C-alpha cells in the first residue's frame, strides 16, 4: 500500500461489523478520496455487537512534487 505525505485524515469508524464494511466500501468508491490504510476491526469493551476500525484517507487529486 502506498503512503502519501501530508493532508492525511484519520477516521475512527464505530458500529457493527457490517456497518463498518459497508462504509469502507462507500469511502473506497469516492473519486475525491484515496483510502491509504484500513486497520483490522477491534471489539469495543463491554459489547459483542459493536466494533471499531481506523481508516486513513487523503484527497485523491493531490499531485506529488517532482524535482
């Protein structure tokens, strides 16, 4: 997976496993957003139903500087 420099937004997703997977798919289909990293799902303490995952995104139209 390619790492991007600067302008990274880190998002915590919380919900059921299906909700998190659904939203990940929506993010990945957005033309203006590049999903650079998705963590594994972690179970929230005290519940068997809700999980959390972490996603890093960046503007997809950022151009790298070349020298």
